[in-house]
């Protein structure tokens, strides 16, 4: 009982121990993920590396989605982004009343298909056609 009364008196004399809600972010605070969709090349690496699975990237539609309620703000997507399009903002996001998925639309880069290397059969085909055409045509002397 004496230990509890001592603690009670200490709490009455000292100020609050917790921080007030409107505060500046402290060092090392994890805020929320943001993207600059114009820099994104839709390589889908952030989606593959995300441990919580909160990201979905669709390169054919040019969409990048994030579910902020599933995001654990670990920063893996920020570190693997090749174009540095994803950043970690230190300020916490505003309170939300509904679980919404944030969707960003961009234009994925046009990927040029690689030209197929000609095979040996393709090189020999014209020669064979010449030989066949020479053999099949009657000579002018005959």
C-alpha cells in the first residue's frame, strides 16, 4: 500500500509523461509512404518486396495502389525503388474514418520488344531458293 501511495503522490506532483497529440515528428519516426507517380516505371519490385502486401502495381493499366491500413511503414519499398519514386514522409498521416485504398495513375514506359536474332535456317533459306530457281529454269542455250 505504501508503494502505491508513493507512486500516486509522484504522479500528482509531476507533469504528464506522454506527449500531446499535435507534435513534431521525433527522430526515427515512421510516417507514411508517398509516391511520385511520374518517376515510377512500374517495375513491380516494391510490390514483390513488401512484407505486408499492401502494394499492388498494374503496369498494363498504369495504376499503383496502396492500402495505408495494411502498411507497416517499414520502408522496404523505399529502399528497393530503382527510380527513387517512393519516399517515406516523416509526418503521420491524418486520421481516417474509412479504409480506403489510395490509387495513383501514371503512364508506364513503353517497352520495346527485342528483335529476334536470325537463325541459321533463315540465312540458308535464300540460298536454297536461288539454287532451286536456277535448277528449275531452262537454260537459254538449250
